[in-house]
């Protein structure tokens, strides 16, 4: 797995590392290989970028691409550069060899506050920039850590994309609203 951070506040990572069902330390240390993450990896600088490119080369067509944050497209992408490259360029390169892409949080799923008018950065959600790849959206600000971990575990355990709703979200977690199970709902429905 490779995990990218673009225009965001890192609350998705914070939520993910607090997952308790499954316990995220068990997932990261025993089940997956998180080869690149600006927030969660020990390596930095050239070593981090080498790990990213090694993973994208060695596991082309097999790795999961996780995206936290919207991708800026304004000013030729100059609003977010990592290692001298624009977020858009990095995103497109990584998406090319990814098996599937997960958009963490409202920023990657719908653009969030960064995409609000006047949107000088050109903040754009992942599904509007990448086509031809399965994209799973896990919105929320932050998304629920257990939903994030379970989405990754589903992909690993079943080697398939989970069933998605019409918004591209995992149906297992986004099929009902909290209001649907509220004991006061009949009163609301009665007016």
C-alpha cells in the first residue's frame, strides 16, 4: 500500500490509527505492507521516495493507492509539491500502476472545504482526476477508523472491491443513516 497526503489536515490518518476493530497496529504490522506514507513511515526524504518508487515498480498493478486530501490543480499544481513534483503529477503516476484507489475522508471523496468557492487552489476530489481504476470513497471528516481499516481488510481478504453504493462508498457501512435507527424517527415521520 502507498498512502498519499495532499490538501488535508491528517485527521483521516489520526482516525485510522485509532481503529480498534480491527486493531490498526495488527493490520499494519501483521497484515499489510504500508510501504509509503508521509505520516506513518519512519523513512524521510530520498529514502521515502525510493520506497515509493520501488513499491510502484515491483508491485505494478497489485498495490493499493490510498489518498488523503484533495488534489490541487490550480496554478499548474503549484499549491502542493512534494519532492519538487506537483500532487497531481504524483497522483497520476501512482494511479497508473494501482490495483485500486481509496479516497479517505471528505477531502479526497468530494473536495471538502478546499474545493469551496472561490477555490483558488483548484482542489479536486480523486474521482474527478483519475479514470479507469476502481475508486472507493470513504467520506467523513474524519471517516470512522474502523470503516477505514475494514475497507482495507476487505480488499486484502477477498481480493475484490466491496459492494459500493451509488456514491462509490462501501455499502456495508454507508447503506443506512444514523437517523434511520433513531427511536424518535416515527415522531418525525408523523409530523
